[in-house]
C-alpha cells in the first residue's frame, strides 16, 4: 500500500514539475540592455488600404466656403445639420480600386499613401477653391485582432494609428502562461497579398521588424505550447483516468487486507 502511494505521489510530482515553465520561455525582451537607448531602424508608416473608412474634415478661414467639401454629420442613424459630441462625419470608404469619391474634386486615388500625405494632397487641390485650407484625417475602422493563448481574444478598435504588438497584446490581457512567446504569428494584407511573420517576443531583435508596429486589420495569433496541447488532451480523459485509479486502489486495498 505504501509503495502504491509513493507511485501516485511521484506521478503527480512529475506532472507539477513538467508544468513549471522556465523563465527563459516566458520573459519578454530578455537580451535588452536597460542602460542603452535603441533606435528602431524600421520607420513606422500607416498607409491607406482598400476598405478603409476615412474621416476627412475640411476647414479654412471662411467656414461657409468649406461646407461643400465636408460630408454631412451623422448621429443616432440620421443626418443632422447641427453638431454634438455624439455626432461624427460620414466617412469615405476606400473602394477596391483604392479611390474615394470626394465632394467637388471627384475620384481621388488614395491607396498606398499615408494620412499626412493624403492631407497634403488635399490641401494642394483645395487651395484652388479655399484660402488656407486645413485638412484633418483619421482612420475610423482601424482595428487589430488577437487570437490564441491570450486572456481576452477578440478584435480591438484602435483610436490612434500607432499601435505596437505589445499594445495589442496588452489590450487582449497579455499572453497566457501556456502561450508560445518565441513563435507569435502576425498576418497582414498588402494589396492582394497576405504576409506572414513569426515574432520572438523574448528577443529585442524584433523591435527593428516591420511588424513591431501593427497595421490596420492585422491578425496576431499566439500559439499554445506543447504543455497546453498535452494538457488539453489529458483533460479530456482525466475522468476516465481518475476512475481507473480509484478502481485499482480499491482492488489493492481488498488484496492487502
């Protein structure tokens, strides 16, 4: 009986030891020098893609002159003429050809350029009609999706167009202990192409990666480690294992009496 108990204790001890992860597998940016400044070599730039929804507001010295170049304000599902904190301008949807239909100016090719570049282009075109035009542009549908071994997987709307991979993981509640930090997958669309990248969060080298900052509609997937996969398989059969162990224990008790 004592031998059997020892066997059971050894089995459970082995399970506990195997579930304990090494710090080298879970700590982020292990090789970073805290006393050294690192300048990212890759320049961050968010560009316009098809299906982006852009908020474009035009103003100038004479506000009435700018009215024809602005879309109606919308609030509670209806067009309104007054402004309030609950109202936003109707956005410009970038079509599959990378164009928007802008008042007075007509069709404009906007795909592949940044928000600031688009603003400068519109200022130049609007200067023919307006004095000292000011153009404010924002992405209305900027979102990233985080899936896999994180606390709260899902799609997250980004107010700012500058969001890092760490920001996205933070919005999703960070990685679970069973998530692979050395093999995080980032999926990105550029035109009609899909790009896949593997990121090692334990190394500071990925700071220079073009995937350190995310683009709109990027998908981040955190893969489960072997322990998580094995644990999921074991949990399905755990009731049967416990039942069998109880039966064996009962038989041994009867035999030793």
